[in-house]
C-alpha cells in the first residue's frame, strides 16, 4: 500500500532537505506514518523516544545510528537522563541490533561500549532486541537484571554462534516466536511462544523492594530447545537455515 502525504505536509519535506545527515536515518515519510512522542536525542530525533505506560517506562534507542552514524555518546547521555528520571517500578529498553549478538560473525562493539553501561547502571529490567533472526536469552554480568532477549518473528532464519550456545539459554534456530509480557504489581512475567502458541521460554522478575529484584525461571510447560536440521538453505547458503 502506498500512502500519499496529507495536504499541508510539504513543510516537513522542506525541513527534511535541510536536516543534517546524522538525523536522516529514515526517509521523510517515516514521521508522517507514526505518531511518536518526539522526545528523543537530537542526533537521532526520529528514531529514539520513550513513554510511560502504567508502571513501566519503555525506551527505544537507535542501534543503526550508533553503529553507522556515530551517535553512541549522545544516545548514552540521553538514555542516562531518561532512566535516571524514571519514577516507575519497571523499565524496558528496546533496540534493533543486539548488544551481544547470538548470530555467527557479528559483534556490535559500539553498542556495548556506549549504551550497555548505562543500562546496567540503572538496572533496566528487560532489553528486547532483534536483527539476528535467532532466539537467545542472556543475563548481564551475572546479575538478575537486565535480562537481554533476542527474538525473531519472520520466516528468515539464521544460525546461532558457538558463543551464543555457550553463554545464552535458552536458544533456538528455525523457530518463529512472539512475546507476551505481563506486569502485575511486583512481578514481571515474560513468555516467548512459537507461532502456534507453544511455550518456548518463560521467566519472572520479582521486585522484592529493598531486597532488589530476583529472576525466577518458569520451566513448566516449555518445549525443548530447537536447532536447524538442514545443512543449507534451498539456495545453498550454509550460514542460514531459511532465506
């Protein structure tokens, strides 16, 4: 479907032409299709933002501009302020590229250098990530939080790295998943389910007040870990499970 710009939006296109390159991560149609809060960092204005929903603060950072446009320092300062002023019980950070990539031959060092220390400092509860077309869950520095999850919903499936198999659990190849989050008072419940609804991963983060937060595994009803059973794709690529 092609969406034509509404009448009166020509001013935005004129403004876009004068926008510095570091803010042109996306095309001029992007902000016309999404009603975002527009409270992000100046260097990635259209792709970083935060909002509060009930007792949760959700923050979206732009990994692409960190890796390609050198906005890591600016985003780190902005993220530090957004998390420092958080009055909510829970915090969730979302980014496209993973801090610790579970896919073979990927390493997003700039994300870990600039943003991960801020996330650890403020004890963010959950980090939701994508890009690598596999499933993997890890913890940060041996602490209960943050919990870092990489997932995939689409049909394209890659392969896990040996590092991911050694350090993350559970992991999955060749599996489309969706997530269910429930926030009930002092409990955050996370579920990852297959496209047919089978439970693949589940845990709870329990807020114990002055005792801090505890990660509680929920293993009942979970199916076993899944790996790709084919040596290569139909087009002959050994680095992917499906194209």
